[in-house]
C-alpha cells in the first residue's frame, strides 16, 4: 500500500489542523493505521493509532484530549484532527500502516510509511 500524507502547515498556538493520509489500493480496511511525528534532533514518536474498523483508538499522553484519529474506509483515508495546538507539537508528521487488526505504538511494527507533512506551531 502507498500512503500520501497532507494537511500540514503553519498555525498559531491554540489553533487547529487536520491531517489526512490517503492510501492506494483496495485493501485499506485490512490495515491498522498510526500517526507518528519527528521533531528536529529528536527521535520519531508515536502520536495515535486506530484499528481496522475504527472502533479502537489510542493516543500518546502528550496529545490525549487534543488530537483525534479517525478513518473512512470508503475513502481509503485516515485523519488526525489536531486541536489546541502547542509549539511543542511542531514536527514532521508521518502516517503508517500495518497489516494486522491493531497497530502498535512503536514504529518498528509498521510495514508501510507515508512521506512526512510538516506542522509548525508558532507561539
């Protein structure tokens, strides 16, 4: 599967952005999905994950209550709604896919990755 992330940009602190990750192919519903981010000089870190059906989600503590992951299997797309953004959310955001019912919180378990989309939050 090929993944294409989009929706990043520059936003002021307290603002919102919605990231999208479009997947190619007709088996999108076979993949659990995750979002990760990487700030300059830091390791890539888990942000959120969602199972194949969209009924299970989990989040990193740093984004819980502010970010929401969702998916539309009819559109082959996973979303990350980001509200109440903070300067520390500034990073390149990556979507990832794993061919299992539920993905993990570490990047090594994911099979496919999209290119990053840059999110910059100004103070």
